[in-house]
C-alpha cells in the first residue's frame, strides 16, 4: 500500500475547463442571498455528523454542489485519468455511482471519458458510456443542469455519454439497487461511507451487498477522505472502510491501493469560491471471476483430501510404496539403456555408410537428457 504525496491531473487548462462548467451550472446558487448562511449551517451539521439534516433539506443541495463539488470533480478527474480507469472507460461501461447526486462523479467521468481511447469518440464507439448517478435524495434538477452544461460546453452527445439518475436508500437495500450493481461494469462509492456508517448495522449490510452483487470480473471503486474523520468505530476499535474489502481478498483483487494520496490542483484556477486541495485513499478492486473461485475451491478440496490421505498412510504402507517405486525406477533405467543402445546402433550404421555428423544431432536438435548416467 503506497502513500503518494502529490498528484496533479492533466494540465491547468483541463482543470479550468471543469471549473468553467461548474461555474456556469452553479451561477444561480452562488448568487443566492442565503448562500453563506446555508453553508455555515451545513458545516455545523457536518461537525456533528448530522448528514440527513444536510442532504434531506432540498434548500441545501445547490449550495452543496457549488461549494464542495469543484474540488472533488478535479480530484476524481485525476482518478479517472489513471491508466487503470482509462482502460475501463475504453470498454464503454455502465458506471453505477452510489451516493453521487451532487454531481462530482458525473462531471469528472464525463471529462475523463473525452480522453478514453475509443470511448467518448462518436465515430468509433459502438455504444455510449452510461453514468448512472444514484442517491437517496432528489438531486435531479442539479444533475440536469450539469448535464446540459457539459453537453453544451464540451460537445458530448448522447451517443457518447448517457446520463441516468435513480433514487434509493443504500441503507435499505432494494432489488433495484442490487440489480443495478450486478449489471454495471464499474460501481463507485466515493465519499459516502461516513454517511452510511451513521447506521452501522445497515452499513454492514451494504458492504455485504457490494460483495455479493458486483459482477464477476467487474470493478468496485472506493474513494474517501484519508483523514481520521473517515475512521469508523466498531466495538471500541477504529477501522477505515477499505479494511472491510481488503480483508475479502478471495472476492476482491486490488488493482489500485493507496492509503493516502494528496490531490493538489493547479495554481491560479478561476472559480468564484475557494477550491481546496484534498487527501484521499483509493481502492480499485476487481471482483474475482466465478470460474476462478470454483477452480480455487476444487484445488483447495483436492489438497485437503491429499493431506488426509498422507496422514492416513502408516509406516508399513510407506515401506511397501517405496519398494514398488524403486521397482518402477529400475525398469525405467532398463528402458533407457535399451533406448540408448539403439541410438548407438543407428549412429554406427550411419558412420559405416559415411553419413555420420555430430552424434547429438541424430534427432535434428541437440540431444539432451535429464536421466542420470547409468554406467
Ligand atoms: C459527502 S456526499 C458525496 C457526494 C459525491 N459522491 C461526491 O463524492 O461528491 C454524500 C452523498 O451521499 C448521499 N447519501 C447519504 N446517505 C445516503 C443513503 N443512505 N443512500 C444513498 N445516498 C446517500 C447524499 O445525498 C450525498 O449526495
């Protein structure tokens, strides 16, 4: 597990383009006379972890997006520009983004998809990338504004990226959510674990659902703050959310695994509000293929059986077994002697008729053996 100090995504130009979309889409929210008051209220609620108080109040949502999405969109753009995620984007996947109503994932993935080889290129892609944002509160007016702005400013058409939104509470798992998880090639959980772990029992149920439902061969991307605010207390011990998934190595293979990475945006970017840098942890897991798991189980059972058999063999049987192996060994030596004699007979014949070359090349290639010398 690595700890990176700095990661800067692309050029300042690309970062500025992302902020330009947000500046346009959030212009009305930023002009709201109660902006500062709403923000202050949300900060206090964050402090006491009253997440429902923040997100279930619709008057907070546009202020939240204007204030918090810029830094995340820049950081997630850096994440989705990494080669491992670009390779996934190039397959034109369906990406199911959990707790993603505020729009960071939508903006970042749209921006990164523009450079995915063959993905958001209308002429070469057979189907669009689908970005499905999921949330428990209705962010659709904000997401629609973001989509329209992205299509307008970046010229991304419906044949390149398709946007979907659905409502659902991750703490009350439904068949719809399970179906969406299992039918997506990439599932993301970015900065949502603090919210979910306000209800520990149901949050553990959510973890189980992810393990059960991510499709074999599919990916699960987990990103959250690397700070202590993200640690989860269970029976007096602190855990980071990635520890649950790291411990399931039979089901999830980590493709990217970093415990602490700084995202620092380019200097001198223009946005009407301050844009902070952020420190995050990241895990990109791949769900183990079902076939591999079955194979693994078979081998494990065979090895167990062999262990049992070996334990059952007593000293007497071991002696008899060694004797019969010795007989086989002697017979093999005899076969080898006969074989070697016939080669010499063949070579002598050739020599007598004047055709002999290098003795070892009688078989067309250097004649080598691992058999021990028998004389
Ligand atoms: C800290 S924000 C992160 C938003 C986004 N993923 C990002 O990184 O910018 C947490 C998000 O989770 C959503 N959320 C909170 N509890 C949820 C739940 N039980 N089910 C689904 N979404 C939830 C909130 O509405 C909010 O959009």
